[in-house]
């Protein structure tokens, strides 16, 4: 494996609170030296005027394999990840069949290795076949490589099942990631329940449907001493509940998506199904609360909730189109444009929510520029403005809510385990 020297970039490493100009030397797939490096290397990358960061970690993606490979595969998801500076993905288990046993988890790892791009880790199902009735083979899933447990795509409806899951996951040092939705309240809803849904005549999904389950899950987390991560927080009430729980010392973390801290339910006035997701786009008040939660640390992680669908599915009328939007390739630019450029987050804090914090939730050894660690590195241009064009994406799907948006932030080169796996110039 050739030696690589990255020269003169601005190194951003939240794990060590580093923000300075420095060289990075890579040998045998590992970071060998940092600082002012005089050693020669076979490959020299001039990073002057660019940012050198740990490879980003997207801990919430749906890669559709096995079962719906026409929408995405492990290989295509990994390809679109490295094109966006993302070197590590965690994929949800709502595949067909579900990732609910050791073999299915090991299959994800194998397909990732075959693709040879981003690192892809499976998140195992909490319950058998994600049916919500009995726990999955959690020990076997951990042996197969699962880094957390979730029934995402669906909530864990039973409080007793979730209580047991938190206790079992605690034995393995893993977190439970729950999609918080009381489906009795959200039944048949297709967008946020409020003024806009009333005007459009579309059935709504209330904020309460999320907040009731967030409150329940926090209580179960407290009584079990387990680790709870709340996926795709979308309401002001949820942010408030999590903030209070953290102050009380409960082991709860959470994430927000770029679409939930950027877009509102007013987007649905176009009836474009690319604005249909679950949880739905909420109000301006909710968006402001999520931004405040990101700023004050209540919200730990920024994740894409990448949910690819075919053109044919998303071209149905709004009520019948499936929930979900793609997001891996817009994760960085929307974060930089909507949070860093306006000063809501510093650059190092934004990168922290895309590296160190998701790594801590998943308990994996990624997300840092440290000597001796895997050379998973993103070289970024954060200062050139461009237009998002989903037709140029590496993903197999095109259901993007940010088409034609002017943004900053793109990957110039991406390195995974010491190998250059993407370069734009």
C-alpha cells in the first residue's frame, strides 16, 4: 500500500479539539504522523486551501440490500458515501429479510468488504423480523458485526419489549435506536398535522405522536440504565424532553436530519412527494428548536436518514408515494450551508456531530485523526458555492428534497483505510 502525504491542509479533528494547518502522513492504511512532516511519500496531496477532517460518519441510512436492490445496494450506498466525504455508514435493518440474525449482519459486512469503498456496519433489528413481538437474536447479531439495535422504519410499540431490549443491549454495550412514533395517533397521516395540512386537505401526523413515545422511551431508559438513541428528532417538544432527560443524567442521545433543520411543512404546498418523509417536515417553530438543540448540545448527531426510492414510486401522487428521501450526498453541504455559514455551529462542532458523536453512540473506532488509527480521511472544499443536482449523484435513487439548492461543502478526495477511493480533481 503506497505511502500518502497530505500537505498543508487545515486539519479539523474534534476528537482532539484540533483546528490548525498540518500535514498528515499515511502508511500501511494507518495515520503515521501529524504536524510538520518532512518525510517523502509516493503520493503527495496538496491540500492548501482545503480542510482535512476525519471521514464523516452517517449513522442512519437505509441501503435496501437485501430485497430492494433496484433502489440502493451496499455497493452503491458506499459509492455515494465516499463521493460525499463519508467513510463510515451504519445501515438500518428494514431490509427484506430483516437484519435480525448473525448471518444477515455478517452479510452486510461481507458486501461492504467486496465493494471496497466506505465502511458499512449493520444495525440489527430489535425484534424478530421487526414484527415487534419477540426479541431478535441480539447476541448473534453482535457476533455478526451489529453496532446497535433498531426496528427503524417502525417503532418498537411494546413498552415491555423495549424494556427487555434495553437490558439485553446493555449486556453487549450497545444502544437501542428507536423511531419514536405512536402509530395509533399517526394512523393514515401523510404530513405534519397543522394549518398547512388543513388547507391542503391532507391527513396529518401530530407532533404528539412523536413526543409521547419519546417520553415513554426516556422513562424506560432511566429504569433500565440502558443506552437509548432517539432517531430523527423533528419536534420542539421532543427536543425539550431530551434536554431535561440529559440534565437528569439519563443515558439518552439523539440525532437530527438536514431536512428537519432546514425545511418546513410549507414545502408540501407543491405536492412534491420528495418532501414526504417520516417523521414529516414540521413548522418553523420546530425547525428553530432543532437548530437550538444542535447549538446547545441537546442534539448529539447529524445523520441523513438516507431512504432511497425508485422514480416510479416517488412519482405517485403525494398521498400514495412512499415516505423517505435520500440524504448521504447532501449531508455535508446542507450542514455547512445551513448551520456553519450562518454561525449556528462552529465548523469543529458541526464536524463533531458528523464524526466523534455518532462513533460514540455506535461504539466503533472511527471518526478521528490520531496516529495509529485507520486512515479514514475526507479532504473538503467548504468555500466554493455550487448547485445540488441529484442527476449527478452516485446513489441509484433521485428522491432528493434539495434539488437546485445553492450550497457550500463538497469532498475533493476521500481516503478509506489508506486508499484513495474518491477524487473530484
